[in-house]
């Protein structure tokens, strides 16, 4: 997901996307621990997407204040 895509989302959509990425991160960590993870690069991608979403949420919150 690109930063432009994330900036277009509303606050509710950002929250939903963050929740789904956190679930995916948990599943990827579980797969890595059990040795079943095939796409190891996905762990870093998800972590970066979570950081991007949190950054945009914080910026929108600061702008609203």
C-alpha cells in the first residue's frame, strides 16, 4: 500500500486497515515461529504499512486539533 493510498482513506478506514494489518502481522509471526512462513519479505512490508498508517493517523489528528 502506498502512502498516497493511505492518505486518501478516512479515519474509520484507517482504523480498519490497521486492525487487519495487525492480525496479518500476528499470523506471519506465528508462521515464522513454526517454520511455515514462505514469503519472508511480507513481514517487513506489513510492519512498514502499519507505521505508515499510524503516521497518517497522527498527522490527521494533529491537523484536526
